[in-house]
């Protein structure tokens, strides 16, 4: 028999406006304690020097984290021209310098090369594993590693401000696995100089944006005066882009017990015109999420069952 998890069975999403100077894991730990939650995790790491949208999943919501992390993300960041850093952000040591400062026309022309599917080498200080070890751990030990380029998707990359000759501020809409530090580094090199991120803020992750985010200070205040549970979003909020199937209670019971059910009555009830064998579907009963499912050979089969 498994050991009982300490804490309360809290389920749902909390969108935190992560402050500067804290790791994402530290924020998860703080919020988990505030809620006295048995289980919690985050939907995409933000570096300590970055602020902004940090989705935190509680309980059964942790089963939907991958769908949030696979979603589109929106960032705003400022590049400091003329200085390369070991970490590609302001926390690292200066590794290279240049007197070149790009003008607005040159920047806008260079941005065209960083939109669509592009190749990017992740920063040396990243969480990518190399022979079982994190790249940042190897970098801190001055062990040289050669990270392989990978294809990422950048939907939009725009210059939004030039506060002074040394800086440019940008907004980026990016897909999974994109490093903003890598974009800043590579853009600077394309412009014949060096650069690093001096400020970074995440504005959106999947369905979650700044308008939904709450600060840690406000959360701590609410913890003394109002139910924190009022701040939680439903587990299925993370799955807004996934097609839904409406189930009867009997069908839901079968899925909860790991049993497949026939697609025909569900398809008729859900107005499902076309079955995509590669798609994931949300199975709902009375508007509540029952399971994440796939359709195989005329059957709806459970992938992840949610237990509330």
C-alpha cells in the first residue's frame, strides 16, 4: 500500500505573476504551502531573472501540464547590445564585447531571419540533459559541452522599443522549446555584435495570460482573509483547445475504470463530424473532466483518468 501524501487534495490551476529573483520551483513550494496542497507543479520554468506568467497545477491538474507547456508562449524582453554573457542573460559573466550598436532599420531587417521554423542552439546554461547531466551543471563546472541545434517555431518577433542606443525591446510569440536567451544572442550575432537579455517577462502560456495572474504578496494576504480556493481555475481550463466529448454517467464510469467505450453514441451526441486518430479528446460528464482520451478502432480509450 502506497504512503499517503501529506496535504489537502487541492485540484485546479493557479496563475502566479512570478517576481524577479525567485526560481519557479521556489514559487511552487511557497504556493503549495499556502494551500497546504498535497501535490503541485508548474507549467513551464521561468529563470530567476525573469518575471511573469507562471501557471501552477494542483492535484489532478498536474496530469494536464504537458498540454500547457506545448502551447504558444508570449514574451517581452530587452537586449543589451555590445555584451555577450556566459549565460546569455544579465546573471552571467561578460564573455565578449563589441562597439557595434545596430540601428532600427538593421534590427527590423534581421528579425526576418528569425520567424517561422528556425534552428537554435540552446544556451549552455540550460536544463537540457547531456549524458544524464543538466547542461547548466556542466557549464558551472567549466566543462565544455556541444549542444546540438534543434528546430523551434517563432510565430512573431517584433521590435517594440529602442529605449537607448545600447538596448532594444522585443515581443516574441514562440512555440515549445524556444529559448529567448538564444534568440537575443543569435539576433545580436546576426547584427554583427554581441548581446544578452537584460530583462525578460512572460506574458502568456497556452490559455493563461497576465490578466489571470496574481502576485505572491496578494496571495499571502488572501490567505489570512479569504478562501484561497476562490483563486483556482478549473482543471479543464488548460484544455480549451482540445475537442470535447460529452458522456453519460455510465460511460464516464467505464472510462474511470479504464474500460473503453463505443464512439458511435458519443459522436452523435457531441456532433463529432470527423475522427482524428492522432488527436487527444477531453471526455466530460456533466461539464466535468473525466479523462483525456484517444479514439482507436471505433472505441474511446482513456489515456489519463482524472480522479476528483
